C-alpha cells in the first residue's frame, strides 16, 4: 500500500516556506501542497501546529515538522543529491534567522514596531537597514573567494539565507543595487535565475477543506 505524501502548508512569498520548498524539491520529495492565505488561515493549520505559521509539514504517520530548517534537514536526510548537508553552517543560519531577520523586519515593516521607533519611524527604519547591510557586507567579503557561502557549489546555507536576502533587496531594489556588494549581488542574481527557484514559485489559490489535492514536487 502506497503511503500518502506529506502535506505541506505553505505561503508562496514567505522566505521560510521558500527554503523549505527548495529543499523538498531538490530531495525529490513530492508533497500535497496547501497554499495558505495568511489573513485567512485554514483551521487545519492551527490543528497541525499551534503556532499556525508556515511552513508546516505533516507526515503520513501524523508527525508534524513546523520549523523550516528542520523540514530542510528532514528532506535532505532522505536524499541529498547535491550534497547540501555539507554546507549546513549553523553559525550563518543562526545569524540570518536571528539578528538579520530582526533588522529586516524593522526595515521592511517599521510601522509594526511603534514602541521601538519612538515616534521617528524613518530614522528607526534606516538604522535597521544599516545594521542589515553590515551583515550583508560580511557575506559579500565571504563570497569574495568562492561562488557560494560554503564553497563553489550551492549548499544548505545558501538556500537557507537566499530568500531573506531577496526580501531585503526587494524592499528598495534601487538602493540595494547601488551598494558596494559585488559578490553578493552576483550570488543573489544567480540564485534568483536558477531553475530551482523558478520551480518552487508557481502561484496557487489558497487551499480550503474539500479542495482537490495539489501534488507539488519534481
């Protein structure tokens, strides 16, 4: 008897969901995709994970994985054809998911933090942009001697960070493109142009109970 595929609750533009989808895709794992509208989340999402944030992967045996990095590692433990796990750099990922994400949120959505902004939203925003840029400058230096963050080939760290750097860049693309980050700019454009990124970015209507299943995978 064939096992039912895992169910993935996802949101197309969420950077956490993007990196989970890329790892599942490269590992050859087909899932039943349930696209989530964040303003109208299906109750099944909260039933699967009380956090009710994407991505959430529900395995056939009922096991729930509700952290994007854990989903990536689960998928790659099953199949890792490009050797991504050799670039599972915990320090890079922690800096991205901690300090960089902190600054990114406040740069992109300063109106969400009125107490922190103290009435000067513009200064608050640009201060956090500068802090994010400092982290990206370190990455640019790291990329000076290699094509990717952990060597010549793309690996887990590249895919884990890429969607967040994309989001930072797109907040003000003209400003970002004017910054002196030649190696990071090239790295970002290469990942944006990859077949892998194109494969995991099709648009789907938000899922609701009773909809026919959508098989998502290579």
